[in-house]
């Protein structure tokens, strides 16, 4: 019988909301059912961008949670202002430079030493024999590296996003020296960890060149949501959308169809729920169909489940950078739970595109495509008017957190043994 005591270090934990918290909250709950003794170290008084207090009630009571105080910089230094990278404002340019070159590996760097020390003591005192760190923020992996060096514990490093190749780093005024540091410490963590988990096949392939014990476990969803019929043709997006994700041609195409088809105009409803960059809110093409588009604040998870059940089409928008193919938004799998067609914008050779093709859950368009996009929206609308359901997904049950946790369980056992 193996020692089943597991320590997880995650900055994001309830009451944090958003997609970053869902992965290890759900995996932890599932691992408890499989007989694991789970302890979580997380941040105390963290400045989470999204708060969902109700998520705290979903934590299995058997999970031991310790909150360690964290010193974070002022919010204006942490906020993602990459949209303003070419801003003429000297103040904004200075802020971006500080974010890119002073904080390493990120603004949670002041948490590393304290967590490393407390986790080392806790591991030795409680006979913990496996550690999981999940990032971003990448400070958690440097914490894991310290703990590994201090204790020799088996360490699994979980990458929800790539590190040195993180798309936000590409947009920041980062010095060559700082970029080199990110690459070096990424390699140190990859080499030192006993196992690597990533959320995308492309990233796993890349990391396997450094650590052959690398695995892909995508994000997932908790359970299926029962859908409801509504009186409008509802296109919905949920979550965060940065300016680099703005599907500009979608707004152009929707405006064209509205001008050409009065019935479509009357039926159309677009709900954008979450946090959106000002550039998107002020997009002129969105304003042209302004009466049809509604921006809404982030909803708590249980309330969002109710609203998303009303959608006819689910909008997914990845990062509009040619070289970024290895980031799969967590909302893709949340969308699976609704069993509605996904209208996605991404590079056609991306992991997002491959998963949507494999599961037959929607269509993927490049950001520059207008003609095919317009035809597809008209097809979706035609099905809506005719009351047809041509949506026949394949294999999406494999992406429930309970199913995915079986692989987590296997990796844990192999790592410990």
C-alpha cells in the first residue's frame, strides 16, 4: 500500500473564480474519492481578479486547506495592460516595463520563500510523499523547485499554460536578459520534476524533449448542463477576452447579415459575459449592432450554468498570434457540458482546432476568414429557425473531471512508486 498523502500548491483556490481555479478544485475532489489524502497550500488575502464565494462550498470537507499570506504589488502593476504596449503614455509604458523586467517570474514572487519554508516543514512533519504545483503563476513552480531541493519529495509540475512561450510575455517589453532567465528556470523546473503534466498535446511534445515523463491532461467540465429553448438566436461568450482575442470579423459579418435579413436582426442576441478589454467594448463594429449585443459582468458559477443553458451558439476565441497553438482555453470544455455548437476562432493547426474536429463540437475559423464564417452563421441560424438539431458530438464524456482524474491518479501512483 503506497503512502497516499498529497500536497498541492495552487495560488488559485476558492474564493477565486474564473477558469484557473476549476482544474485542481475538481481534481482534488475526485482524488479524495479515490482514497488520496489531499492538502492544499494557497494564498491568503490574494487579490483575485474574479471572486466566486459560492465555490468555497464545493470543496470536499476532507481536503485540508492552509492559506499562507501573500504580499502582492498594487493592482495597477499586476493588471494586464498589454493592450497598451504601444501607448504614448509614459506612465503606462513604465508600468509595463516594470511588470516585464522587475518581477520574476511574476508578481507573486514574494510568496515563493514563505511557501517553500512552510511546505518543507509540513512535508517532513506529516510524511507527505508527493507534491503538485500548478501554474500560472509560475512562482508556484519555483516554490516546487525549492521544496524538491529541500526534501527530495516526488514532484509533479502542472502547466496550465506554457511558461517562457507564454503569449503575454510576447506582448511585453521584456529584455533579452529576462527572456533568457524565463527559459533557464523553465528548464530547471522541467528537469527537476519527476513528472510533467500539461493541458495541451503541443506543449507536452515540446516539454518531452526536456523531460520524457510528460503527459497531457486537458482541462475538463464537472457535469452536463440541461439546455433550454429560448425565443432568440443567442450567441454567448463567457470568461475573459483580451484585445488580442477580439474576433473582429464576427462583428462585421453579424452586422452584414443584420442589414440584409430583418428576421435575423430581430432574432439575434449576443451576450458577452465576463471581463472584456476596453478595445472590445468600444469596437465600432460591435457598436453598429449595439442593440443586439449585451456586455455583462462575471457571474458566479452556478448562475452562469443557468444562463449558458439558454445559448444556441457558444463563442470561443483563442489568441490571435500565428505562433501560439498550444493554449486551450478552459472554457472549451465547459462549453462541452452544454452540448451546443461551438463557433471558434483560432489557428487551424492549433490544439483547439484539433480537439474541436475530433469531438465534432463545432467549427473553427481563422481570424481573417469572412466568407465561410458568414455562410456558417447562416447555416446555424437556418437550423435554429427550422428547429433542427444537427449537433452530434463525439467522445465529450471523456473530458469530465471525474474521467480525467483517473489519469491523474495513475500518474500519481507511478510517480510515487
